[in-house]
């Protein structure tokens, strides 16, 4: 009876409203549910689940707080700033505050080592990069048409680009054998498959630096990508939301640089997505940017931005903060240092117990290789082991299949959304898990059960997974891409 009411209610709503395009019902949310039900707290819940599935940059908030305290006129809600309150509260132009667009363009230049110059008149606001992606999908493709996306990719692209637009995403399969490089061959294969399936490809979406890999594309690969989209006359959307997290400083190459080096490049095909959610650590402010070299796209996206404007109060405050060159310079370099330190603490710590990861130096995460822990090289085994990680090691990391990874056994580990103490506990939990299970192989089963009564159930499952003959054929010890040595 109850379900028939639900069905009837659903039929009153639109197909978009009732389809599963948001992805909230996917099994990958189980990790979040486990965290919500039992969140770690150092004093109140030390046995709780540690959230390592959230790509947040919380390592440099002390610097932000200090700036806020010494720049009280940046806010319209302080005695020092209240005189601007009315002017800011009534501003409603969808071009945005000119000083905000200028500050954002300069910030984008600075994050890319001032080797490029972004034009404030091409800056279009959106509700985070989330809104920017959907806006571009609306501008560039019709329902049923598609974008190619190299795998593994950020899971919410399925929601952001597809859900309300009816656009499709088609995977460009990248593999660990060459460190998930985007090759011309992989691009051509995906393009040809779409053609065979009668799907019109309108663009290629590249995330650089990559979420989840934490790597960034070299100049040659970017040139290949530009040549590919030029040859096919399709759009290139480059998500550079993690540009400022590159810990190797100047090594990052933006698409904005590369297009200047490819004279044949049709600039009407090139579009960038940016946001302050990662580099500044402000996902709550919902500051997203569409930056297009195509005048028509700028103009249409700006009209569409009415649906996702950034509050003028936020624009006002950020215009002030991001125009403070000294602060920005110091923030970017200090943030990079802290991210690098945290990244190295984790990856080196894990390497000590033989857990490898893809070599990376960007993003707020690393790509952990647990292939040898799987009972067999299947996504079912990956899921089973992920549940062990959540329920027994009590860490919410994200399984590779949620990123459309083509090979089971990879997991994304976020490391910048917690304080040092929590990070140490998380690391300790993984290390002791591995160590305990090494002992398991040495001791006989009976001895083990006698000594570890409380681990009885979980250890049986772990033992199954760790038995050498059941290891994945792609052991990380044999893999050229992993940094860890036993
Ligand atoms: C690659 C990528 N693009 C877009 C987003 C969405 O960012 P925003 O919070 O600005 O909407 C994320 C967030 O994790 C991301 O990783």
C-alpha cells in the first residue's frame, strides 16, 4: 500500500526529479553513512570512523583567520565595514562585482606562477565548480550528446554534467600500467566507440590536477589533448580546481599556457572550470568560475549564471582578501608546504608497511594501491575489502570503482581534512592492521584465535583476503608505478 502511494507520488513529479541522477542512493554513500553514524572524536568517540573521503583543505585556516582578524573592514558585518552594507546588499548584477572578477583573475594567474593572464571580463560566476560544470554542459551539448572523460574521474561529474542536462559521459579508459596516462590511443578508442554506438561526442573533460590520482598532466600530454580535440572539432573542458595544491610549485602546466604554444588551436573550443573550494579551502562559499575563450559561451554562461550567483557579501569579502598580494603569496606557498608534509607523512608511513601509492604531488588525496589485499581481482572483492576498511579499520576512504577506475584495488585517501593528531591515528590504524595481518600468517590459526578472541569474526575475513595464493596477480611489489618497497 505504502509503496503504491510512493509510486503514485512519483508519477506526479518530473522524470528528472525522480531519476537517480543525483547518485545519493549509490552504495558508495555507505561509507558516509558509517561515518555519520559513528564519527571519530579524539575524546568523545576515539573508536569512531575517521572521515578520509572528503577532499577538503583545512590545513591553513589559521592563516585565513589571522587575515580576517586584521582586516575587519573586509566584512560588511563589522563596525569597520558596515558603511558598505547597503551598497553590497542591493547589488544584483550577474556580471559580479568588478573588483571580485579582477581579484579572481589575478588569483588564477598567481596560482599558475603568473605565466598566464586571465581576463576579468571572461570570468563568469557559478555555484562552485559543480555549477560551472553543469553550465558548460548546458552551453556545449544537447541531451543525448556526450563528453569523453578519462578514468578514473571525480564521481560527482555523473551528477554535475548529466543529471539535469541529459548529457552523457563516456569513459576514456586509462590504466595503471602507464600511471593512468591519457594517451592519444585511449582517446581515439573512446571516440571511435562512441561513433560506433551512434553517440555524438561534443567534448572532452579533463581534470588537471586529477581527482582522484593527485597527479598532473605534463606539457606534451596537454598538447596531445589539444591536438585531439582540434582534429575532432570538439570542446575541451579543463577542470583546474586543484591548480594551487601542486606541491611541486611551478611545475604545474595550465591549459591556458599550452593553448598559446599550439598555434593551430581553435580557442573557441577551450573552456576552464575553477573554484575556490580546494586551493583556498572554501567549499562553503560556493565560488565557482567558468572561464571560456569562446565569446558566445561567456555571454550565454553569464546569462545562465543567474541560477547560481555567488552572494555579493562573499564577493565583497573575497575581493578584499584576494587583492592582498602579500597574504595570497604567503598563503599559497605555506599551504603547499603543509600539504606536501601531510602527503609525505601518509605515503611514507604506509610505505613502511608495504602499502604503495601512485606517485603524486597535487590534490588533497593520494591513490592507494591495495590490490594485493583483494581476494581476487574483481570489483566485488574491492567492495568487500572496502567494507572491512570502513567497519573494522574504521576509515572512510573511497573505492576506485566509485571513480570508474578500470582496475579493482585502488582507493582514494583524503588527507587534508583533519588535524595532525587525527592523521596520526588514521595512519596508525592502517599500519597496525597490516602488521596484525602479517602476524596472522606466521601464527597457526588456533594460536591466533586464542590470542585474539575479540578479533575473531573480522580476522577470519581478513585471513581469507590475505592468503598469498589469493592475492591479485598485479601485486604492487611488481608494479613500476608504486613507490613503496617492502
Ligand atoms: C575535480 C572536481 N571538480 C569539481 C568539484 C566540485 O567543487 P565545488 O565545491 O567548487 O563545487 C570537485 C570537488 O571535490 C572536484 O574534485
